[in-house]
């Protein structure tokens, strides 16, 4: 067994590679605007290099008022009550990384529930990036649970009877929600399922779109599935906080196809199809591009 | 890690941080010249792939520019903060590839391209060895892997790692301690079916 603390000795960065990287960095610096701290009025330009994250807000109760009782987790898996630790990774990059990601996504694929990170019910603070953004939404809200995806991490925060979702992605921090935990919606109401979308170009080679949705799991719901134009399907994952409230989250990363085509007019795409399975049956809600895909509260689309 | 040894004409890292915060592009170039090598090594240890490490290194300094207002100087050096940025960049880069790496590790020796150059052989060997190391720590929680990479692999002090990860020093100590315990238990029980080499 390899000694895990003994990586191979470092090899110098090839001078040619170093020169190439330096030129690349400086070219990017000349073309990429720095990120502003205050994003509230920042329209997210469609241009490359500006980052994006999509967050969506979802809320509660389909057929009956949502409450704080424990819900059946999606996919039948039992949400983890993993170790409690305030998420405080560096606020250095917009990368998701500002939050701790102690639990990696389930290897079983997108169609399974995966454990989240249970956060202390009181006295905890949101990740620094989120704290900055939440000053304008739910100031003083406390994180209750964290769910990590492939490219971003969502921290759900609660203040009184209201909740919000803060998503730290590769480039941007997105806040959505600011709704009542116990709010209820008509079965055909798209509000709880709306997504916000951002564009990321952090790898330079291609544009990446990130869609994130989430919220308190409506009572009785056992599965939430998103089908995107192009055929990609994502199933929501869940985690339960220390008060027994179950939260769901969906993340979709598009790196190719119609969604990641810079020349594509999103308004001409087919709607996103959301399928919600509950004890009362199966509902399908269509999300229209523009109106239902820009749910974030802290920056434009 | 001590602050870079500046000559009279070189600016301190605190001065560079100030310049960076004010939007001076040249500060990024200076930081790159000073620290790209170490950031590259860190990224290689996190990705086990030289090409990815190069991409991540470039992305790290681009992130530095994009978020220049957040630059931190710890004990006279911006390097811990850079390590934190790089850790985040590499985490995003590697997350989607983790399954592939596991699969490669299970398969065993990678098939080398026909190339008799010593450098190419060394490169493949180094990447393969690093994949084995990553596979060994793959079952650690991400936060513990980060600490192992920073402290055990890159040689940061606890204080520097704490600055890089923006966590208390005690958290770094406890995470490293837990990581060592997990790894010791794993070594005692032998390799498992996932995340280890055959």
C-alpha cells in the first residue's frame, strides 16, 4: 500500500509550459474583468469568463402545508447527519470551495440521494461568501444544512420562518429563496421549482452552465426530476437538518449541447420539465426560459 | 514558509496585495513569477495530472485577479491564500474526474504511449504514483484531504494551512489528526474495493 503521505517528489514546471501559462494568465487578466464584491446590480454578461452559477429557489408544500416534520428522503436513502462543522473554507475564490465539502457526491449517480452536511442549529455562521450576499436577503440567518454537488455547494439558511439557499459555485455566489419555510403552492405553480442559471468559463475551453434548485422538501414528495432540453436528466438529492426538516437540491452542469451553445437563444429552447412524485401522484411542471430560470435574488441572468 | 526575499527593488507581498486590491494587473504577474511553481506542484498533487495541474495553475491566478479584493497576506506572504485558491480550483477540477481516477486505479498500471524518452517515462511514473497516493486518501472527507495536501504534501505550517483554508488552527490540527487516524485504520484493514490500488 502506498504511503498516503508520501507523494512523488515535485518536478519543476517545464520552462516552456511556465511561459505559456504566464502568457495565458496575463492575457486573461487583460480580458477578464475582476469580480465586483457587490453583485446586486451586476448583469451577468453572456461573455466568456464571467462566471456563473445557477441557483433556484424552491419551496414547500404541494398539497398540504409544509412543516418541520421529517419528510421521506428522495430515492429512499436516509440523509446523513454527518459531522457538524461550520463551513468555512476560504473565501478566496468563487469556487464552490468556500464551503467545506466533507461528503462527496454519491458514486451511485445523479439518481440517488446523497448525504449532506448537518450544520449546527445555532451559533453557526454561513460561509464567508454567503454571509456577504445574505446581508441583503436574510441577514443573520443561520445555516442548517449543506448539500454539495459536482460543481457547487448549497447552504440552506433559516431565519425565523424564512429560508434561503446560498450556492457557491465556480465563479459566483447565488442566493435564492427568501420564502416562508411553510409556504404552500398550487400543484401547477412553477415557483417552488424555478431555477436560476449562470454561465461559467473558468476552464476557458468552453462555456459551462450551472443550474441549481432547492428548498424545503414538500410534504409527501418522494422524487423530483428535472429534464433539460437536450435530454439531460437530474434527480434531486436531500439532506435533513437537526430539526428534522428535509431539504432538497438539484444541480445540473451543462458543458455541451444546446444548453452550452453560446449562439443559442435560450428563449427558443423547450421548457425544462420538472416531475414531482408524491403520495398524491405525479405532477409535471414546465419551466419557461427567462421567467422560471432566473430565480436568483442577487444578480441577473 | 517565509516571505519572499525581496531585493530593494522588489515589492513586499503586502505591497503586492495592496496593488492587487487596487486593480493593478502587474501584481498578478509578479505573484505568478514568485509562486507559480509551488502552486503547480500543489495542483499536481491534487490532480495527479500534469496537464490538469497546468490548467489549474493558470486558473488559480486568473481567480486571483477576478477576486483581487479578497487577497490575504499571512505572515508577510500571499502564498497561503494562493494555496487556498488553488485548492478550490483543483477541487472543482477533480470532482468530476474522481470516478475516472478510481477506475484507473483499479485497473492498475496505465498503458503508456509508445515513447522511449526518459522524460515521458518519468512523467507517467510520477502521475501514476500520484494517482496511487490520491487513491489512498480518497476515502477521507474532502476537508481532511485538503489539510493533508497542504500540510503533509506542500509543507505548510498549521498556521499557514489555517490561513489557506480560512479555518482556525485547531481545526487544521484536528482534521489532520483524524486523517492520520483514518489512514492508519485503513492501512491496518488493508485495501478496500474502492479508492485503493489493486
